[in-house]
């Protein structure tokens, strides 16, 4: 329970692992939030977002109220106090921990005299910085246009073609803001068509993967939970890893070899609380990898405080439900346990008895995780006995890739094989089958 008086001013202590800023930072942000009574939010995540975007936090203010003010986000009295704090701290930017309405944003900027950035705009800016692939750039541009559509202002109102009298000017004409919105709508439609084409291409690649009938696993979780590091540790890949939010935007698929069998492991974009709906829609093709997975590895930062960890779990569950992936089998992976002591690990295992404690940095728990993945898929396998002719050597090699460990015997008629296969793969080899039954 937060017993601070309403509107109490709070300031953030700099993180110990952050390098001190030399000189005067170019972007100096003052953080604000309006929270319901009893809400606890020290704006640490907003500070992380600002750091990732290249800005520094110079102070923070939290006002406790049931609902943000419909016109100015903060109440009138607190807004005057914020104006003084912005001047005192030499801030040249105000960052809000919620998505502002266009009216709130406009009124705040007029009252404070500095640009105002809400949480959604900040996340979109980070995505724009980290997007490298053509698809990622298209997705970010689409999300930004959808966000900005309602925030277009008549900055070029002097160019409006309104009927003000005179030859060639009579008639309703078209205001410049209407022209801007029409152009934005056209661009949104064009981006959706291009993304639809990209999605079709991704579908072709997915169909090629599915033809091999390899089990598909998706890494999902809160941003900066260590998903890419887990991917590298399990598969030997060298996917880029950095201690910053939303470092991975484009899905990366690598082959995981466990128990003599191949699995496809895909790293996906990280989630965050209050994830903008524009991003969920724009990154639909990317998030589809999670929806189509046979198993989701839900990676959670095990070193985070319990309250933060539970909030991360809830945020990811919410997004997975929003994209329709809440029914996909899920395995909880608690990463970064090398940062915990023995007592903390024991407590963590009691709080999440079904979770797998791992450290991608030291390798702790990774063999057990691979075995758990293998056991998760074991119930979906069927046992088959096949007779592969010597002339079908390619099918025998394919069988080795799919089945991993198998029992084979060379006979006069061909190679007799007993193996455990996924049901779709077993159907593909039905022409060579002797028997088939549950594993």
C-alpha cells in the first residue's frame, strides 16, 4: 500500500550500473505519472525506456488520483508545481507514463512550454531506432502513422483552400489538415498491402519449415528478459545481445538439437506492460510466429524483484491472449539465476514450482531445460516401424533428421527402422510403414 500523500514528489536515484553522463545531456526528461490511490509505480521502467531512447531522467513526479485529468493529465495545482520543477531541473522534455489523448498532450505542451512525450510515442521511437530489416521498418512506420493520425495539427492552416472570397477561391475547398490525413490514410493502406505481401512470403518460408515437420518453439517474454541469450546458449547461435529494451524486433529462427532430435527455436519481439495496440497490430506477422508455435518458452527475468516479476508475467499473458496464443502450451523459464544466491533460488523455485531455473551465461539449468523440452513433445510422438528400400536413401536421411535416435536393421529387402515421429511426419512415411502406434 502506498501511503504517500496525494501528489507527493518523488525523484529517481540513478541506477548503479548506468555510466554517469558526462557534461550536460542533450535530452533531459522529467517523468510524470498519474496513478490511482494505492498504486505503486516508481517509474523505473519509464526511466529504462528513456535511457534506451538516448535521454536521461532529471526528476519524477507522481500524482495519486483515480483518473488522469481529462484535459491536462495532472490536476491544475500539480501542473503548476510541475512547471516549476521542469524549470528548476533544466528539463527540456516531459515524459508521461501513459498514452495521452491529443488534447492532453496539446494542453500540457502549452502549459509547460516544452515538448511532451507519452509512453507510446517513446516506445515507437525506440522501435524506429532498432528496426533494421525492411519488414521491421515497414511495421514501425505503420504503427507511427496510426498513432499520429489523431494527433495531426493544422500547422499549415495558412495553406487551407477555403472559400474566403475572390476569383478561384470560392467553394468548400480542402483544409491542409484534411490533405495531410488523406495522405496518411493512403500511406497506411500502402504499408498494409506491402506488409501483407511480406506476410505471404513469410508464410512460404513457414510452409517450407513445416514440411520438415520439425517441432516449433517460440521464445516469448518481457523485453530484456534474456530471450536472445537463451537462444544463443541453446543453439550455439550468435544473435546480437545487448542490455537494452527491445533490442530484438525481427524473429530469428535457429535449430535446437536435443535428445538426437531437431527443434526450430524462434526468438520474438519482447513485450512490455501497456504495450501500444498499434504495435500489436503492426507486428502481427512477427507475433504470428508465437501463435503458430507448438510450445512457447515464456522467459522471465528470475533476478527481478517479486512484484516486478509478477507484473512482467501478467503483461506477457495479456499480450499472448490478445493475439490468440493463450491456448498454446507454455513452459516457464526463469533466466539470470546466476545473479541470485542459494536462498533466493530456493524461494524462486517454491514460487514457481513448474518453472525451469537457468542461466544462459553460466550454462546452469540448460541441459535440464533441453530434457524438459524433449519430454514436452514426447507425448505427441507415435512409434512406427518402417521398411525403407535401399533406393530411397534420401528418405532414410530425412528420417534420421526428424526422428533423431532410431533403431535400424539392414535386411535383404531394405533398412528396417523403428522410430518415434510426430504424427504428421509419420503420415508422410506411411507408404513404408509396417506398423504404427502410440509412443
